[in-house]
C-alpha cells in the first residue's frame, strides 16, 4: 500500500509537485560526479568519476553502426542511467569476488528504491525499468550497452597514448584482461577485434605484462 | 580538394582504419573531463567539468515531457556533443562580452574542424552537424537543448540544498540572472516557472542578492 507522501506515491500529479520531485532527483544525481571509478582518465591525472564515464559511453553509442536489433536511443538511455545507483552503493572493482558482487547487488537494489523513488511514480517506473534492464542483461540493447561499458576503460587505459595501470594493478595481465572482457565483447566482432588490438599494442609498448609483475621480478632484473 | 590522409579524407573506409580513427577521436574526447566550468557542483566541492555537465543535461532530457515538435533522441545527441569543441577552445563565462563571445566562436569553429576531422568522413559530418545545429539554434531540438543547458547550472547552484555563488560572483543579482536566462527559457513555461521558483527560493534563503553585494554594503551594515 502506498502512503501519501511516500517516495513512490502515485497521487503526486500537480505540475508543481512533479517539478519539485524532478528537481530533488536531479540535484541528488549530481552526486554521481563524486563517485570514483577504478579507471583513471586517459592522461593518468586522476580517477574517472561515474558521471563523466556515463557521458563517454553515451558518446560511443552515437558513433558507428549498432548491431542489428538494437535501438540507439534506448542504448543511450540505458547508458545514462546504468550507474546512478552508485550514488548510494559505490562502484565495484573489475575483479571483485562473488561475495562482494552479491553484497553490491543488494545495496544497489536498495539504492534504486531510494533514488528512483524521488521521482513522480511514472518517471520512477521508467528510469528504474531502464536500470533493471541494464542489470538483467536480457535484451540486445542492454547487452550492447554493457559491451561499451566493458570496452571504454580499456580505451582510456591502453588506447593510443594511454599509460596502462601496472602501478595500480600489477596483478593484471593481458590474458586475464581478455578473459574478463571476452564474455561482454565477443558477440560484437568489431568491438572484440578492437579490444584485442588494444591489448596487443599495449603488450608491445610494455604497458601490460603477459605475466604478473611482482617485486620479485624487479629484484631479479637488478644486476 | 581532399588530400589522402587528411583528417576529412572520405577514402578512409576499411573497418580497421575506421576503428583506429574512432579510437583516436574517443580518447581525445576524454579531455572534456578536464574542461572546467564556472559552475560548481551542487555540494560546492569543486567546479563542474564539461563532460559530467553534458551527462547531467542528457539525463534531464530523459525526464518528463518534451515540447511538441522535439525528438528526445536528437535532443540527447545534441547535448552529448554540444560542448566537445571546448577541448580545444575552453568554456566561456556566463556573462562574457560580445567581443569575447566572437573570439570564442572563431576558436570553436577551428576546434570543430580539428576534432571532428579525426573521425571517418561520414561520422565527422554527422557529429559536426549536431554541433552546428546546437550552435545555430534554429531547430526546436536545438532550442530545447539550449534551454536545459541554461537551467542546469541554476539547479546546481540554487536548487534545494545549493550554496549559491555570491563568494565567486558577488555582482550577480536575482534580476540579472533572470534577465540572462529569460531568452533561453521563456518559451518553455515549465522550465521558466521552475527557474523563477528557484530564484525566489534562493533570494528568500539569502543565497542570491536582489542588489549587488559589495564591500561597501558590508561596511554599511557594521555598527
């Protein structure tokens, strides 16, 4: 049962109330600009935040041909909202344990109720639906959006002029990276070819080891 | 005449060349995350950058009813690319002189040639077309996108919980702010009503003066 004044109250319908709720939602969303990702900007100067990351993904969706059965405006909408729940739940590491991922999923479901509940009921349902679609990964739009989300950090870190991340993630090898990305990218031959090319170039440039870098290795390299 | 290898060379058509050009463009676009705006985040912690600003605008375009004659996916696309040329040309102050604005327009036209020229010719034309449409302000989509662009900094600065900007812009009064925003917002009754409400609330909360704040005023208030 919905109580009057509850966040998902469907009786909120006057224009003023709608605007006031949208305003509360939009100012709260500003906090996504303060959620730090593990990926650094291309110039290595600082960690990327989830708001600018979402913009970069939506820009990628504007470029080039989308796979058959996908719709550009829906892919874009999915990308714009896919990280919003991190405002309350934070970001996860690319290599998180299954337990950490399960905990994160619980926190994100709670965060979705709080955040989208700020909106008038119809808009809450619409935006929450986009977030759930991205999470469920059952539609072609959601899978393609997730593929762009998997590719973008690779472009920042190892794309032309990139600096790698061996200092922050010495355990990350070319093989491990491709194994992590393959399930997201393999269905899209262009994206998967690009990912493999980026990794090949990064290994050649010495930005990505093919075996883990350890303090021991450095010692062995000393004369 | 287009020389082979020039940035707008239409002969670039192999999949590998296309991907390589898109990659160069996308990594260059990362620099928009380093372009500082005059607006601060809602929590006042730092200036907003143009990439996260573009995301916030695209999120606003997802919400609520768009005016008749506008298309949500086109408005979103305009918002995603509208600030890209700032990578090379920088942002302008909300209150810049006509001379500064003319200089900025020249720099942005040059920046557009450089930046969009990184892409394969068909995509360069498409993204450059979006940027030109936004700048020209002749279509309903471009005008509505520009209205959101005018409203968003108001929400960050004076929306519920906002901190105002009297410390940074003591010359800015409620009257001046509304005079600056009116040409962009007046055609959209909901947005204009919201802007006026935000200003009224900010004046009441002491976050926006109705007359310029000067050192003299502070002296006069002393006993």
